[in-house]
């Protein structure tokens, strides 16, 4: 069995990160078997290297190795590409065609972006994994194939399964062994090493001196969040190698080639939003708080009016818009009463005046004579008077009270009038 370092040199893999070494070690261990392997990781981390390692160290190394990008093939033709088709199977099928599973018999197929496969194709693929059988498009003949499948994806498979975009049984057949490649931002010590390797390669390719980063530029390079991973790092190295005349690169120069370098925050900042997301949860919270404050002020104003003037037709008319805003159009009378609340009107104390010692008891007697009827009793009295004035006509009485006829009917039943 070859060592990890020998595999790195053989396939041009740069870095000494523990997560990278573990991924290569797992690839070496599963290579001699025919176990299905699922390689996971973000886009641009170099997932295509793992299937090559597995194929080259397996007993199938003399067979064909075919890499298929499932996300790049249109849904209408992917079955034909993978499993082949018969002549006349569909418009444009002028001759019989062998699919990848037939061509790669006794070899290895690498299905990149397997999470993008249509559900109908997933059913066909599951059958190949279970018993090695497939049927060409437009044919009824079952054919056998002996291929090893290595798949890769940057999709969260559990989310895809939850949303019904990927079959759970197929996932477990593909991921007998799962190999995770870490993102570049988790390989801090490898970032500058990779950059220097890319800079050296482009210097040889374009026949020019290699670029070098100063200390500040190196620090910026390591701290930057590489969303595109190794692919993005290679792209930046090529741009600088071609465009910069000065081969010593400062932090200011490097900054021009790094998009969205507004800070070195380690947190993931998600810029895209789904249709159901709020534009800003904080703004929504502020709006709710401001609305609650406004409603509270309105309630204070209405309560003060009731305390000063009691429940009267005049108060309802003057505050009609306020009552409708708080309680709605249908049940505005609910503001004045509730069976569950025994709220009593607090009498407003008369203006305090300086009184002599002899008059203080007289002052106390006047306070006791203030009206202290409850809202419930006051409302009952108002309804009775309105019915008496309108000779029992509920519609006219409801209009006089400023409430709906349905609300008045409910109150008549409630009070057994």
C-alpha cells in the first residue's frame, strides 16, 4: 500500500492538513474493494482527485475510468448518456448508442454532482447499484454491467432528501463509505503553500518571473474566506501573475483581486435569501415594537377619556376612528365591557385646593359621594334607556349606541333583557 505522501506526489496534491490526509487515507483503504464511495465537500475543494486515487489503486486500474458531470447534462438526455439508447428511441436517435455504464464495464464511473440527477434517473441508477442491471432507452432488453461507482456532490444530501429531490435509499447505497474534503478556509497552513505552487506553475507557463507576496499580503491571503476554495485561489494567482508588472505583491495590490474584502470575520455571511425570508428580522422587530407603543398610547388616551367623561355617546363619536383602529369595525363596543374583567371607573379627584382644618371632613364626604358604578352596570343602563327611547326597536337602539345590531343582540341575551 502506497503512503499518503507518495499519493500526494503522484497526483499533485498540495498540503498537509489533517482533514486532507484523513480523506486520502480513506481513499487508499477502500480502493482495493468494490465499495461505493460518496465524496462530499464544497465546490472547488478538489473532489475529482479522490476517484482517480481510488481507481488507480484498485484491481480495475486497467479498465476504463469515465468522469461524468451530472449537472452539465440536460434532464432529457441524461438517461441516454448514462445507459445508451436504441435507434429510433426518440427524435434524433438515428443510430444505436452505448451509454457510459456499458462502455465502462469492468472499470470505474465517477458521477460528479450526483445530487443534480433527476428522480427518474435516480431509479435507474439504484437498479445498477443493486444488481448491475440497466435497460437502454427505447429497449426492453436487460443488460448487465460490472462498474464501480464513485459519486461526488456539494449538495447537503439530507436537505435534498427532506425536500424530496433525492432518494434516501439511493443515498445510502452510494455512501457506503463517505469521504469529506475540508474547505480551503479550514486549511490555513496550506493556503500560502498552494498559492506559491500556482504562482510557480503560471510563471513557467507564461515564461515570466514568479510573483511573491510580502508579509502583509501573506497575512491577508491566509485570513481571507475562500468561498470558491482552491479553484478561486488558483484563479487569483493566475490573474496577478498575468496582470501585475511588479512581481512583489503588497497587501494593497492583493486587495484589488479579492472580492468582498470588507473584513476578516470568520462567520459565514449568507447573502442570498429565499422567498420566505424577511429582509431584516431586526427591522420587523422594531416595527412591531413601534406599533405596540402606538397602540399603548391610543389606549391611554381612550382610557383617560372614559375616566373623565364616562361611557357616553359623545365619547364614542369623538373617538370612533380610535376605537375602530384598536378593536376593529365589528366589535368596537367590546372596548367598554368584558365579562371576564370587572374594571371599575376610577373617579377623577377634584382639583386640590387649600382647605381649613374645619372643612377637611366635609371634603372627605364629597369624595365618597362620587359615582362608582362599574362599566358593566353603566353599559346595562345605557342599553335599557336606548331600548326604552326606541320602543324596543333594536336596530334604532344599536344605531344610537354606536354598535352593530348583532353585538346588541348578543348583549341583550347576555343581560337577559
